C-alpha cells in the first residue's frame, strides 16, 4: 500500500484497500490505469507483452490473459480484490475457476464475457431480451449457406463466432458463387460461423453504457462512428441525428446492457436505417474506441466510470461538457520511423488547435493500421469542432458530411 491510496468509500460498501487487477495491458488498460491512478486506486495488469502500454501507470505482470494458470497466479500473487478486463477474448473457464478458487470478485461477470465473446450466443441472448437486431442464423454447412442466401437475399454477412476484431472474421457474401470462398476465408464450417442479414445502414452509431453493481445502467451521449478499412477512424458526439433517434438509440443500448450481469462500462455498436430504425450490431464488455471522446468531452471519462463501477463506487456524470466532441484515431500510416514521423506531424498540428487534446499510447513499434493514439477535439458547436477536425484530417471531415 502506498501512502495516499484509497482504502474505502465508506457509504457505498466498496472493497477496502482495493487492488484492481486487469486482464490485458494495451491502450485501453493504459487509459484505465491513468484514470485509476487519479482516483488513488492501485491497478495491476496481466499482459504477455514485455512493454505493455498500461505499465506506465499500472504494475505489470508478464503472462497471458488466456492462460488459466497465469490468471490464477496473477490474482494470488498480486493480491487482486477486483478483477476486470480490457479485452473480451480471454479464457472464461479460467475466470470461473478463479472466482471459485481464489474468491476474487470479477466484473463484469464471467457469464457476461462468455456470452459476448461468442457473437452468435450474444445475438441469441439479445434477441431473447427483445433487443432489435439484424436477422441472424447459425451456419453449419454449405446447404445452410444456400438456404440463408434464399432467405436473407444477397449480400449477407458471414461472421466468425469467436475472436473477431476490426472486421477480421467477417465476409460479405455477395452472390451464391462466393459461398465456398467465404466459408474458407473464415476457417471453414467447423470453425463456428453464423450469418446476418445485411443491414442497409445510413449511419453507424455507438453508445457507451455504464452498469453499476446493482444492475442500474446509465448511458453516455449518442456517437456517430466512421470506419476506415473496418477500423474506427472518427467519432462525433452527439451524433447528427434527430433527438428522437438519439433517445431511441440510447434506450436500445441501455436495454441491451441491462440484460447482462456484472458491473463496468460497455460499448454498444448500432446501425441506423433510413427509416429511423435502430438495430444493435454488437457489444464490447469494456472501454471502447467509440468512447475515447469522453476523456475530454464528458464530465466523467469512460475509464473513470469503469473503475468506479467495478469497485462499487457511485458513478460519475456522463453528459457532454461542451457542445460537441470529435475524436480522430491516430492509425499507423506506415511501418517504423516513417509512421512515427507522420503521427508526430498530426500531433504537432493538434498542439496548435485550441480544444484539441493528444492521447498517445506508447506502443512499442509502429505498423500500418495500428492504433497508436487519438486526438479529441472539444468545441462549443459542431461546426467549430468539424472545422478543427478539417485542419487535422480532411478525409475524416468529409466522412462526417
Ligand atoms: P470490432 O473491431 O468493432 O470488434 P468486428 O470485427 O467484431 O469489429 P463487426 O462489428 O461485426 O466486426 O462488423 C464490422 C463492420 O462491418 C461494422 O462496423 C459494419 O460496418 C459492418 N457490418 C457488420 N455487420 C453488418 C451487417 N449485418 N450489415 C451490414 N454491415 C455490417
Ligand atoms: Mg467486435
Ligand atoms: Mg464491431
């Protein structure tokens, strides 16, 4: 225990001398660790990378978050009271075992992680709770694919049930002739596949929702997300849609998170169709790229609220603290030094723009497409925020209009 560490929040029954353990120590863990440090909470992380970005503010133990023994050693040797995660692709059997053996409090619950990490199980869970979704069905064989093409029409989405990220694990099946290539690209029928009807969206939206230990949920403002090559590129909050759509999207997101268990922050990705319909795409049980704007744009960041939620503390306010908040991801434009030079150029521009804030992840090594940081722009109006974005990234601005 270091001098000044928070030992309890008396009125809420939060754990005394809480040590927060986090599975994963990438950029999400790093931003969580910085938020935790500001709250006087000691964070420790388990990550296989020697120079994990979270180590800047968390005690880092080398080990894999999918390795059951490593998780158990981490919890025991580091005296973890509350265990959470910055990635959903973890070993949930090990989590459940750890909950029994070492009696660590895991937030959100291992059951929630298990449902979410299998995108088909996730869809089934939300469908049963009445959350609006694109139609979906299990795919076990070539015949199922043909039948799906007839039922859904073309194109439809073929998706891997597990280990998907940044669109890796998705295939757009455009015609019957694509069926074999689609299945092969995703590892074959035995790998675990399912299909979704294509959602003809006019915008992609997202909402961060924070869930407390009693199951109460509070949402953040609605965000529009713009992707480039399936990777989040720009977000704008509040999304430029009518108030009724904003309210409905937040209600759908809250409904989805209310039917899970355990505390923490969740990212909810959605589609807006031309007639105003909102459909849920997927949920992440952790801080999310579409919530990075909250670090400068909202009263309480998604990272701070995650720490407060998992420790059982009162949640912070989620409202915007200015009219508009835009986030621009810094994605590697080239490998190695050239990529670093380009990113630093954008950062240097940001330092000259009032209301622009740089967040650098301190990753070891630069690669094309790698998320290496982001810039938040906070302004009184949407027009002002967009004008500032234009100074940093003209392409990002074009995609918002
Ligand atoms: P992430 O990095 O967000 O975890 P992922 O690999 O899990 O992504 P999805 O979110 O399932 O992938 O899909 C990636 C993108 O593909 C979506 O943001 C959307 O643009 C498109 N997409 C996914 N499902 C559909 C659908 N049913 N209809 C139309 N487009 C879709
Ligand atoms: Mg995903
Ligand atoms: Mg997604």
